[in-house]
């Protein structure tokens, strides 16, 4: 099995910066790449903030936090990933963008280097087909907030070989997380169940059945969810949620999965949840 030492992460947003943090905390050298230095800096800042909180809470020493930061390199250059032996893509949920990234990674990364996508539900087979190594491409789906959530879904595309699955599983374990193994299908397993529930909460709000606060309180106290569905939607990001909902609807053609119009309206208004300061709630 391949021994991973340096991990590349593409996309320094919520998910990418979380993945980069977890990889660096686990001892890997990490190259975090985004298209704009502003995004790279924002990602690195959020990692520093999380590490500082750990120091303040006595969960790690200042020296340990500094060592984690030293293992991280931010960049806008795709070529900087050429020395990595496992690359995880966490760009926005647009299939054409992901395909272009995997095409480029195929050209830049050494043969045998494995490429993973953190897509929330797009086809791994389709993404893999655009690279020059479909057998070495896998879905590696993390959950938000990445430093806290224990699960990673591993998704095999049509061509993914067993060595890639095994290497990804070992990597997940070394990150201190647990893997579940899922066949390719729109939204895989967890989002297939979770996203329609979040969408339904939006319909309940839109139809005036209950307030946002009461819907969330209802699911926290009545179903023991750690956070209500509307607050969780704000945490995930409403733009991401809309992409994901649209994928499920388009891929299945089943009207029960149609995205709630209220979600579309909020995204069109630029209210994307916590990251933009406003979604179902104001932050
Ligand atoms: N980064 C790092 N650590 C974080 C964090 C973040 N963004 N947000 C919270 N934490 C940590 C904090 O360190 C805190 O620990 P501390 O107080 O000891 O420092 C701990 O989590 C608890 O945080 P809070 O006290 O602020 O708040 P909560 O108790 O409400 O916990 C939560 C926050 C962990 C996010 C919790 O609400 C939760 O588990 N929510 C559900 C999350 C969930 O379902 N995620 C899946 C989303 S779906 C997805 O990602 C798939 C995608 O494809 C759409």
C-alpha cells in the first residue's frame, strides 16, 4: 500500500481548510491551494483560530500548535501540489470545475498518486474519467465542521481500485476519523438521508407552519439532534446545500427531492448562512 507523507488540499473554504487542519494535526505535510491568495489566507486564519482555541483550552501546547502550522503551506499555484502523494479536492460543487481540476491534477501529479474528491454527492466516476488515472480516484466525503465530525464516507467510482480504497481508509484512520464504505449513488448515503430532512424543514418554515426557532427547537428537543435543521443548513452553507439538493433532484428525477423555493431565494439574495453573516438566522 502506498505510504502517504504529503497531502495536497484544493480549496481553502470551510471544508478544505478543515481537511488541511486535520491532515496537518495528524503529522502530514500539507499544501493548501486555492485560486486567490485572499481565500488561502482566510483558510489559514481559520486554522490558526481553531489551534489557538485548543491552546487556550489546554488541549495542546503552543509549541504543538506552531508545529502544526509549520506543516502547512498555502499557495495559489497548482504546480505546488506536484510533490504531494495524496490530493483531496474540496472546491465548490460544480462538476465542470471539478473535472477541470482533476484533468490538471492528472497532468501535474506523479503516476500512482491518488486523487480524492470531497464532493457532497456528484458522480465520482464522472470526475475520475476526466483524470488520466480513474483507478486512483475516490470519493472522500468529510462532514462539517471537519475538525469535530468523526465520519468520512469513502465512495468507489466505477474504476476505483482496491489499493486506492485501502490507502484512503488508512488515511482516514490516521486522521482520527472513521470511514464508512458507500457505493456511488446521488448524494451517497448520509446526505441522501440528511438533505431531504433539511429541505423539509425549509418547507415547514416557508408554509408558515412554525417559526425557524421553533422548528429547530423541535428537532433538538424532540429528536435529540445536536443542532436544529435550519441552523445546520446555515452551518453547511445554503449555496452548497442548494447544489447538493439540485443534484439529488436532477439525478433521480423524483419530485419529492425538489429544492425548497425559500432556499433558492436566500441563495439568490446572497444569504448563504454563517459564512455570509446571514441565512435562516443573522450572525
Ligand atoms: N471548527 C472547529 N471546531 C469547532 C467548530 C469549527 N467550525 N465548531 C465547533 N467546534 C468545536 C468547538 O471547539 C467546541 O468545543 P469547545 O467548546 O470545547 O472548544 C465544540 O465543537 C462544540 O461547539 P459549540 O459549543 O460552539 O457548539 P455546539 O455544542 O452546538 O456544537 C457542533 C457545534 C459540533 C457543530 C454541533 O452543533 C453539531 O454536531 N452539529 C451537527 C453537525 C452536523 O450535522 N454536521 C454535518 C453537516 S452535513 C455535511 O457536512 C455534509 C455536506 O456534504 C453537506
